[in-house]
């Protein structure tokens, strides 16, 4: 049985692509809105549009479960679009439900991609969302959460008698000292009310109630001395009140946005409240912040911005782009074969040479255009990490913020797909291992909110991505002790440098977690990350300071299809070394700079630094490896595993080579472990093996 009805197959790829794109946009909007603790009108309309489109598209493709789920979310945001002020009623539950719905839809899309689709039942999710619709319509009590239990994040108002009224107040985001602000309101209300009680209680003396008020709001139950309107006016004119609702016998009857307070009103209200003595430096900063906030700000015309950002875009199947790249690679190879054909090497053909130069120019332009078509920004990959940080911080009860820099940096689509899993694991690793609990961060004098930063940037022909956290950092001695316990040390403990100790976390089976959790402790992780990065000719380096944080730097090429390489000769064999790995090439006139370490391994001193020498003849088992260093060529290379010098016979020149993977039947020879990443066809039709400097150094440590 097919996934869709006959005749609809051509539309399936379009449906999957467009729905996947819309779900990514949905996640971005939700994450930004949750951070702001508000969904503005534009974002409500965006969510409504996305769910409405998915509902219609899924129904057209006969995916009933997906359509029904999208329809239920659409119902929620239809109500919020008409009455945005109702968002606070379901704020703490609706985000989790929409995120769960997004995950469900993504899982369905992944099944559709496999070609074997067994629809899952979204009834439980739909029922929970319908429960929130009932709350928004006033048909169910607001205390019912997404799980169907009493909502834990909303405090219940004080038990009130017939003469009492309850006011539920929310303060401006980030205003701080919410308990003191609440106490100021209570002080003013006592002048117009016979009694005033609050939840939480004792707000004037307990600073910990500030966090509770920030999250749940402040409930004030009053007995007005005269008219309720006097109390309402008192709340409306109070300091930093974002919104309030007056509840009569459990029903919301009024919701208003409070007026913005001026600095003069702040100071007057503080004086009226009789709490001038608490006007600390922090409160003075609050007054300054209000002055800044009340200054007129220009409004951006989002509609115009979106209109100007429109482009003529065309979706193309990636398989076609892969085929196009292969053809360009074949053209580059064929052009090289023509230019270096031995039959014309000794002929003086001016017109032919001129035409060949023109062909070379056009081939380069064609290659650049095809490569640019395949380039995609890292924005989508980085935004996936935002969702991971959000979910983990909730599950681990940590406060973590993700900061992204350089998300517009572009890489080849193949590389972008390849780094998603490594980045995901490293971000999870930072949140789980590195970022401390809020309590521990307070003890260390750090902000409760931990930060994980993703920073991408161009560096020549490579892309550098930093994954930085401000967590506990790495302890070199503990890492060495753990590695010794696991039996993975390769030399005495005392000989390990700090940088080498950091590299131990990438050894197979290494884990610092003593218990297995949902996120770590299984001993499988950073070694897989390293292998995945090395498969795309990348490398990882680590820098860390104990109790200050850790930075992992991933270095990856812009593309792995066509690389600029230096051809070197070993006997009758030709090898290609990517130029991005080469620092310098030189010949020795004497061997005075050559030394040997305690193991007898050859080393060379370059500007006061000592580097190991790898005789490539010996590494690859080719001919004589005992040649004098003055007879050949030394190549100083740099990789994630350190610097070293390769010894070869001669330099053959710089060429652009098309990287071809080894045939599957060669897998059992372990060519990749030897330090070979692939091969290329040269202009004369011969084969050149491409050297992977990082793997060669890692697997031949001296």
C-alpha cells in the first residue's frame, strides 16, 4: 500500500519539504516567544498561519492524524488572535503542548521519508490541547494543566468571603525586586481597604518570594473600604505593573495593561510607601532603567522589512545538486587531462593554449556557482540547538541560555548535514556536564543563568565553530585519573600536558558521569563526535579553564567535493595533501636541527618548537624510508591533533582535485585509519591518494 493515493506521489516531496520548513519556523517563533514570556501579534499570526497551512496540506495528502493535530493548535491561536490577553491563562502549558505537537509532526515526516508509514495516534495530545481551548473559552477551570492535573505553576488565590475581591498582578519582565514592588502596592491598598492579604505571604521580609511572584504573579485579596474602583486605580498607577486581572468568585471580569511608570512616579510612590530606606544601588539602577525604557523608540515596519526580504527562490531536490556537483568534478578532471596530455606537451600551440585558458576560467566560474548553490547558512542547525537547550534546561532543572553568533555563515549542504549530530551531542554535553545547578553557580559567584555560545566564522578556506560554555571547566588531573581507571592511558601520567589531558575525553569509552542518565554516562559520545568530524576532513581542539568554562573549536572545510591540494611524490606514487593542512614547506641543508626523543623517534626544532617527523615512505610502506633529510622535502602540517612534519621525496605542484571516496571493497584494508581520506584522478589519468593529516598523526603518535 502506498503512502498517498495514486497520482499524488509527485506532491509528497513538496509536502514533506514545506512542512519541515514550517515546523522549523514554528520552533523558532516558540523559543523566542517563550524567552520573552509573551507572544506578540505577529507571532500569533505566524503560528496560526503555519498550523492552518499544515492542516490543509495534510488533509489534502490524506494524513488525517497530522491534519487533526494541526487543527487543534489552530483553534488555540484562533482564540488568542482575537483575544491576546488570554495568553497568560494558558502560558505555562501551551508552549509545552505546541512543542510536543511539533515533535509529533516531525516524527511523522521522518516516517514518510522512509517510505514505510504507519500513522501514529495523536488523540492524547489533541485532548490536552482541546482542554486548553476549553480553558480559554471559560468552559473549564484554568488550574487544569496540559497533563490534566492541577497546574503546579499557578498559585491559588486566598480563600475569600463574599465581601472580598482578588486581584492577580504580573510585573514587567526583568524588573527585579518583585516582592518589594508588591509590598509597595499593599501599602497603598491598605489606605483604601479594610484588609489586605497576599499569596505569597510575608513578601516584605522574604526576598525569595520575588522569584515566585515573577513566575506565578502576585495574588492580593482585599476588602474594599468603599468602592472596588479605588483599589483598581491604585493598582493601575503602581510601579512596574505589566498587567492585572480582577477575579470575582473565581471568574475573570477585567484585564488591563498597566500604565508605564515614570522615574518621578517611582520615587514618589517609594516615598508614599514609607520605604525610602530600601532605596539601594540596585533600586537606583531600576530608576535609570525605567528612564531608558520610557524614552521614545522608533518602530520598525515589519511588513515593509518582510516585503524587502522577498526573493525568487526555487526548491531543488538535493540528489540533482549532488549529480551536478559530480558532473562539475568530472569536467575539472577532464580539463586537467586535456591540459596535461603527453601528446601535446612539447608542442607550441598558441591558439590552443589561449582557448585552454578561457576554458579554465569558465570551468572555475562554473565550479564556484555550483558550490555556491550548495551552500546553506548554519542558521537552521543553530536553531535546532536552541530547542535542545530549552528542553534539557527544563528536564535538568537548570537555567541555561543559548547564544548564537555568525549563524549566517554558509557551508556545503553535505557538511551542514554531517555536523548536526556532533553539534547536538556537544551542546547536550555542555548543558549536562558543564553548566552547574543554579545553587552551585550562586555559591561560585556566577549568574544563575548559564550560557552556551555557538560562534561560527570563516577562516580562509575553512569554517571555525566554537561551542563555549561558562560552566565548571575541565580538570586535567581528574581526566587523567579517570582515563587511568578505564585503562586508556598510552604513556605515564606525569608526561601528559594539560592539552593532551583534555583530548582524553575523546577516547572511546571515556565518560566522567558516574551514573547513566537520559543524556550521558554510557561512555559513547565525544569519540563518535571526533570520528564524524574527521570524516568530513575536520578537526576538534579543546581549551578549558577550571570553574570558568570550556571551548570546543571545530574546524571544517567549506566543501569536501573539490579541494585545493599540493601533490607530493613518494617514489613512483603521487599523494595529495590539502593546502589547508600545510603551514610551510622547506628543505634542509644539514641535519643539525634533527633530534631524537627518549623513544628514538625523530623530531625537528623549528623556531624553538619541537615537532615529530613522519617519514611517509615508512607510514605507507613505500620503498626506502631511510633517506637523508637533505635529499627530500619536509612539510610542516597542522591538525586538531597537533603539529608535525611529513617527509616526502619531492613537490609536484598545486592542483585542484576532485575528492572521490574509496570503493566499498577497500573498507577492510583500513585505509582511513592509515591516514587516507579518499582519492583523486590526475590529469594523466593516474590515481592520487589524499592524505588526512589529522588521522595520520592521531594513529601514529610518537
